[in-house]
C-alpha cells in the first residue's frame, strides 16, 4: 500500500476580527490569508495566526488546521447552487479557515495519531474539524455545517510534535499511527446530528 502524499499548497494565517452573524457581532479568526515566506510553527500553532474561541479551535491538540484542496470544488458548487457566489469566483486559499491547504489524503485516508514529518517540523493528526455557526456565516448559507457533515469533507486538526517552520511547497512524509478511527469515522460519529 502506498502512503498518502502530503504537499502544502498554501500556508494561511489570520487575526481575530468581528463578523456579523444575523443581528450580532462575534469574534472569529476564520478568515485566513495565504503567506509566501516560511512560518514558525510552535506548540500552539503558526506564528501570526490567532484563534478566537479556544473551546473549539486552537490549543495543543488543535494547533494547526489542514484542509484538502480537493474539497474546494465541492464548496464552490454548494455556494453556486444556493446563489451566494455571485460570479462563481474561485474561493481563495484559507477560505475554509485552514492553516494548511494541502494536496494529499482525504479524511477516510487519515487516522488520528498519524504523523506528518516535514523538513523542519512534525505535525500529528489529532481530530476532525468541528463546523459551527461562524462557518455557516462565512460560507453564506445556514446549512453549511450540515453539508459538511453529509459530505464528510471536514479537514483535520494537527498537534505540533516538533516545532520548527513550514512553507508552501513542502512535502511531508507520513509515519502511520495506530489504525483506529479514520478522521472520516471520527467526524461521522461526532457530527452525525448535523446530517439529519
């Protein structure tokens, strides 16, 4: 069996800022911007990146969020079908709130405990992404979390096992963890309620 191929297409960081959700204003750091220079990776994530709600994003187990670029076409289609994408524009890197836009394994190929050995850091798969109302607001439709649950295209959080730096274009070597739950299985179990 061939190990999944992991290439960082984009490294994305962002600051916490206000987002209007209905009648309220909430703090979020879901908006990320692609950077070209190498970025320092520490135990709590990427230098220059913030998380607004540490109860669901960030911390040691959710320091870095990776998202397969292959899913972007799905979200463009979802937004087009709901009329929230006026010109059918391509979604920019980081639109999903991810730190790493990757070419590589999808959720059914990724297991909790897998390690990604980059040239200067080691990241470990920790958990699936958890959709929330802020994700719905950014995507432009109220059922975005449900769409994520049905499609299983959640991406995954990574813990930092060895700090260092990371940059777009880098490739990681996979060191497989125990083959328990895949990210897809963990997500399905945890977020089945969104699919109803």
